[in-house]
C-alpha cells in the first residue's frame, strides 16, 4: 500500500529532526509534490532552468515568444534572464505560504547569478540586489570564488539573503560565513535589520566526491571501493562542527546527490538538504532507518586514507587547506563553473531556437517565426 506524504522516511526525517529539505528544482509539479512531503524551499541554477525549460516546453515556449513581443528590442540574453526570473518567481509563489507560516525562516527559492560573473564582484552584487527585489522569499546564489566572497559580504550588507554556491570545501564554507558576518556587522552598525536574514552556504558534497574520483583515475590512486563516497560527508561534518564552535549565522546546505548517504548520514544536523526530485522519490520508498546520524563521525580509517592519498581532499577538509586566492583554481570549482557556463550557453541556444527556429526543420504548425 503506498505511503502517505507524512509516512515516508524522507518526510519523517525532517519532521522528527532539525534537518530540512528543499526541492533541487523549480519544476512546478515536482515542487508541489516536494512541499506536500515537507519541503520548505527550492532552487535553480543554469542547468536546472535548462532542464525545466525542456521538461515544460509547452508552457514556456509561448511565454518566450510573448516576452519577445513585449520587449521588441531585447537581446536573447535579456529574454533568457526574464525567463529565469519568471521561473524563480513561479516557484516563489508556490513557496509563499510556507514562507508566511514560518515567518521567513523557510519558504524561499534560490535564484543563481550569471555564471559568467564569477570573476566580477560588482556585477554579482548588482544582479543579487536586483533579484532580491523581485520577491520577499528569493535566496540569491553567489559562487564561492574569490570575487564571490567579496560579493557575498556586500550583498549581505545590502540586505540580500545569499546562498553561496560552487562550494565544496571547508575553507570556502568558512570564508562564506566570515563574509556574511562582516556584512551583518556592517548592517547592524548602520542600524539596519539583520533578524530577518537567513544566509545559506552550500557544500556540493557529490561534486567533491566526483572530483576525487577523477583525481584517483587520473593519478592512478588505488583506494577501497566506496571510500570516496564519504569525502563530501566528511567535509560538511567538519565544516558544521566549526560553524557551531564559532556561532556563525549562516546555515549549511548539502547539494549534489549521488547516493543515499548524502541524505541518511546527514539526518539530525541543523542544516538544509537540497534533493533532486528523483532522489526524493527513492528515499520516500526506501526502507532506510530514520535516525540521527549527523554527529556520527566518519570512519577514522576511511578519513585517514583519504587524507593520506589525496592532497585535494586535504585541501577540502582542512580549515586552512585553501586560501581565498586559490578557490577559483580548485578542481571541483573549475569543473562546476565549466558545467554551469556550458548549461548557460545551452540555455541561450534553446531560447534562440524559439526566437529563430531553424528554417530547414519543419515546425509543428508549419510556420517559421
């Protein structure tokens, strides 16, 4: 017999512990289902927006054409960003009742700044401030690059609820938290509100695992099967402990799911899990025991083996493993930025195909627009 929304393991894990989850997409059907199971947020990025556009093409293709008529001189880039904003705002509307019920402590959807701005702090801040003004429950993603850390402080000072992204390491998480604290301190000194702010720092646990597997293959490093699946978990647990010791306002978020440990091992922590809908369905139907595991340490043998064999893991796990100046060149950062930039290029091309359909391909209505 199918479980009801409150009976699933994932729903119980967030109902019975401080852990919360977001839907890792703005696709409306997925977001509605996630909210029914207890989700209190959602997220977007260039890859997600591209996926949603393809999945909900019948809905968004006419809207792109309408935007072109409404903005007759707008570039493809301008139309694409209006599309991104409208997708985020649709998700924000679905989450608004959650936002109101929780007094702003949940019910937000993340919207990501242009990945092309990863080296430009001023451009990141300007876009973040613009996004924050679109709806009260938007969380703005800024990459944890060198320029992004500067932008996070300034955007926080200007009242933006940030979500640091393109982040994989303890040093990045600490730099984000410190930047947020500086921004909050400046707001307090200026007599501005800080109580309503809910800053977030993502650690893309699965993407760190992915990178170390690339390193293992590239460098011929032999390790026990399964050990690399603990790398991201070890990093977020280490960062979380330091956050608690130092009393940072920022809340950690785990992203980039690859297996159930990225959920089950994090149950019980006061953090956010942003989970793709397909993984949510698997967790709903699983027989995994729901119990707090976050404070359980990673097996010392696994941890020491990773530290010994992988300099890139040491960089990720040690608080001083990377300087801010090194963030942009860290392997997981480069790979993820390239992925986001590629998805952004594909998103622009998809919008272009709507505005300028290929005349060599017969259109559904026989009309070349």
